[in-house]
């Protein structure tokens, strides 16, 4: 992978990880377009680390508040919401792994993402804040996060949509979605990284990978701030048009090549 490819993939990861248009789906598509194939587990772990840095930078006040109060209600909601995705990731790993090999799955999932964003974005704003959000709400959003392991089904879009459909306020849905991503991304990276010690020790980490991490972190932070502005103004549904357009294009291109 050269510097230009690393820059593009890092930028795609940073923007699409947090904008509700599916980072995994875009990486599958761009890997095909750039002709780099699958960059490998090490690259994937590192760019996800870059986007994790973006979340920490954007929500550091919330994170400090939770750390100072170990049984803060937000922490309880995060722990409860993490369970569904963790179980689904472990039990359905072969299914999700196979999905990453199919552009048809990516295209269809992007269409579903668009429907979720349209449905949730057109609803009147909810009233549930931190105090009134229930454990059942957390489980529902966590289930959405588990479904979003599917490439093409946006994690941020699905979790925010599920939160809005459960009646959460827009700000609460936004905060909970991104804080919920921290243990999910960190846990997934640690699980995948368990087999990387030999690889890193043998060849080291290529400089282009660090370039991708930096680009993913910076672009991810920008994407988070942009999504907050869009959600605050009730324009979440606008992303559905892009998902439908890209999903349709992927399905049509796949049909043409079949």
C-alpha cells in the first residue's frame, strides 16, 4: 500500500465511520476500486484506533465525568447496550465475515441504512433524556449496533436511528451512540489484535499505516462535529439519499458484472 492509497482509505474510514453511511461498506467498495484487495487485519485495527481517538477527543468531557462517577447512569446504559453487539459478534462471526466478501450484501445493506435514516429522521423529536432512558432502550440500541457489524449497515446511523425510534432526544441519541461505540470498537480491536504480535514484531508497522491513522483521526473528528450539526437541525434523513444512490450503484454494477 502506497501513501496515496493509505491516505484515501484513512480518509474514507474517518468520514464514513461516523457519518451514517457505513465505513465497512465504503472500505469494501474502495478496496475494489483502488485494487488493493483487503489491507489486512493490522491495517484495519490501526485505522479503527484512529477513529477511536476521534471519539475520545470529541467526548472527553463525558468520558471524564463517567470515570469520576463509576456508577454514572450513562455507564450503566453503555454496559447494557454493549451486551447485544458482543454476543452477536461472537456467535455470528462466520456470517458477518462472509458478508464482507459480497458487494451485493454491501449494496443491499446501504439501501436498508437509507430506509432507517429516512424513517427515524422524519419522526418528531423524542423527549427521553439520560434520566428517562431505560435499560430496554439501551438493549434496543445495542441490538442495532450488533446488526451494524454487517458491511453497508452504518453503525452510527443504525444506533442513532434506533435511539430516535425509542424516543430519545436528538442530543441524547447522539451522545449515547458514540459513547456506546467506545467499548465496542476497543473490544473488537483487542480481540482481533491478539494474533498480531508476531506480525508486528516480524515486519514492524509500515509508515503508511501511521499516515492512515492520523488521517482517520482528524477526518473522524470533523465528521462527528458535522453529524451533530445535521442531527440538531433535524436533517438526518438527508443521508438516506446518498445511501440509496450508492447502494443502488453497487447493486447495478454487481449485476452488470455477473
